[in-house]
């Protein structure tokens, strides 16, 4: 296994984890009464909040729904495709090596 394959595996794991976390965060927006600072919800809230907080300043809520997890889910999926997708940058580098 060469260096680029290790990088691709690490990125694949990281992107998959964040896609899953943002999906859970979207579901948690349906239940505004939940305290996101208490377990088990804090395991979803704490890793995603540093991304969502600045984005909320730019994108307002729409009909009382926080749209920022949707935005970040799309951005992470796009980054995943650009880097480790079938024609992604890291994928192409693994084929060259």
C-alpha cells in the first residue's frame, strides 16, 4: 500500500464519518427540544458545530429550519467526490503511483 492509497483511505473514512454526522444533525433539527450538550446528542453536535456556527451567520433559517447542516452535507459530499471519487484528485494520484 503506497502513500496515496493510505491518504485516500483516511479521507474516505473522514468524509464518511462527517457525512454520517451531518445526516444525524439534520435529523436532530427535527427535535428542537433536545439538549445537544448531553449524551448521546453531544457526540453529533460537538464535531459539527464548529462548521455550522459560522455558516449560520451567512445562511438564515428558512421557516424555522436550520439549513446549514444541508449545506455542509452537500459540501462534504462534493469534496469527497472531487478528492476520492472515481475521477478524484487523490484517486488519480494513486493510479499514477
